[in-house]
C-alpha cells in the first residue's frame, strides 16, 4: 500500500484543519492506521490511531477532545480532524498503515515495524 497525506497548512490558534491520508495499491479497510507527528528538534510522537480489526480509536492525552480520527472505506481514506489547534500542535504530520495499536496494561500503544507503510508528511503550523 502507498499513502499520501495532505491537508496541512498555516492556521491561527483555535483554528481547524482536516488531514487526509489516501491509500493506493490496496484497500485500507483492514489496516490499522496511525497518525504521527514530529516537531522541530523533537522525536516522532504518536498522535492517534484507528484499529483495522474493530475500528477502535485511540488518542494521545494532549489531543483528546480536539482531534478525531476516522476512516472512509469508499474513498480509501483516513482523516484526522483537528480542532482547537494550539501552537504546540505545530509539526510535520505523517500517516502510517500496518501498525499495531491497542491498549496494554492500561496504556495505549502504537508500534511500527519494517513492514509499516508511511506517507510523506504534511506540515501543520499553528501561529498567530
């Protein structure tokens, strides 16, 4: 599967963006999909994921209530709706297919391996 992420841009604090991750070469229906971000000078951070087995969704604590992950199987697309954006959300956002995600010992996990497919990133900048 190949992925193409888009939808980033410059937005003021409190604004909204919707990121899209379009799949090609294979349907995304059965894949667990994750959104990651990397801010300047920081490591990659998992933001949200959606399970391919049961559609369960998971979020980083700092984005809960503001970001929503969803999938449209007809369009072969996974979305990340981002509301009430904060300057701390500024980063390059990446989507990935073929991750492992769920809850273990009460903690959310999102794991990638050499088989994970990555899309090119899309820049999100939150600034006034």
